[in-house]
């Protein structure tokens, strides 16, 4: 009887491992993101709130960079992209995928396991787990000729599931079709009319889903907040997202107030462009209270800012 129970446990563990496919285990993902103490998805991925993602859309690259640099995260910005919808902002939670050059024995082992789970086409496996608010972030090792794993079919699937675009270090195909997807704000490396793994030329394989991955010189973790604007992509660790958004809001409000008072002739540029005197800080707090419903930051966030001030 005990032997039967033991064998059942072994089988169940084996099935659970199979179901993960190329995906990181929940325990390992929690282990690698210990500073995130908020909500998580069922697979362990940090779940920054929708409300915070909405606030993040107004954050500038410089503001995000400054906060992360001060926290010791110096290499979180990736540059040098082609873009779809360059005038839009890309914000969401990262779902990561890592591809490597194809090797027949490894590719077959991965593919056989996927087929046993009813999966086909390795390039669609990460797409299957996307939810609203996600951004598909893929290290396609810059593959160009015969490299594209995303065209307009997969692109439409990504957008249907996430409502977002992609950050993709590789070549896309069907770019004209992808541009027809209204909100598919995307960053990619190159374009090529071919597709991955043409007959007789195995050249890509999916090594990891929601594993740590590399985009340009950035280590990207699943659950990182993706902020794409002004032609660059910033990857914000989830435990710093609230601080980044709050600092951005404070800077935005202080800039509005400072510019207004300079135009009014109340203070000089020299007074505003340095550490503010106590009377200016008090004037700023008074101005926030008087205009709390007219500012480009929510009343709730302004109240939080005022609560933490000593004026």
C-alpha cells in the first residue's frame, strides 16, 4: 500500500514538472524575486496592480532611471529599437521568453514534451500564458534571416490576450499587418520577410518561459514593469514601481508649481532651480491643497504626498 502511494506521488510530481514545460517553477520565481511582497500570479510572478501601471504611463525615462540608479539598479534601460506606434507608451508586466539557436537534439526533447501536453509551435507557448496588462518580452538573440517567431497571426494573438505590444530582440515579419493592430505598441530589432525554422534549417528553439532573460544589457525578470517611450525601454523591478511612480508625481507637481511661480514673478529661476527655502516649500503645500482637484495627479496620491510632508 505504501509502495502504491509512493508511486502515485512520483507520477504526480512528474506530471507537474511536465506541465511546467519550459516555464520556471513557482518556488524558484519567488526565490529570485524576494523583495516583492505584494500580490503574485498563481505561477509566482509579481503582480503590480493595474492602478500602478496606469500611473506609470506618465513617468519619464529620466525619472525612472534616477530612482533605480539611486537604488543600485544601474543597467535597466535598453536602447536601439525599431518601433510600431512610436507615439504611444508601452506599459505592462513582463512575461519573458528566451530563445536560443536551434540544436536538433535539444529542440526535439523540448518539442516532444510540448506535444505530450497538447502544444504545437514553440513560438506560441509563451503567448498562451499572457493575460491583460502583460508585455511579451523575448530574447530572440537578434536572429534576423529565418529568425522571426512573430508575424501578424501571433501578433494578433498577443494583443488579444494582453491588450499590449512586445519587446522583441529579433526580427519581426508581417510588420505591415502588425501595424494594423491599433494598440500594438512594440519595440523590435529588425525586419525580415522569412520565418523561423524553415524546412531543413532548424535555427531557433524556446529555452525558457518566465525565466530571467537578457534584453540588450538588461537582466529582465518576469513581473518587471515595462515602460517603453521615447524610443527606449525601461525595465523597473516590481518592488521599486511604487517609488518610481511617486517620485515622478512629486517631480511633475514641483515642476508645475515652480514654472508657474517663475512666470508670475513670485520667485526667481535661481530660487526654484536649487534647494527650496522653507517659505517656498510651504507655498508649494498650500498650492497643492488649493488645486488638489485640478492637477494631473489623482487627489488620493496628492493627499499621500501631503501626509508625508512636515509643512
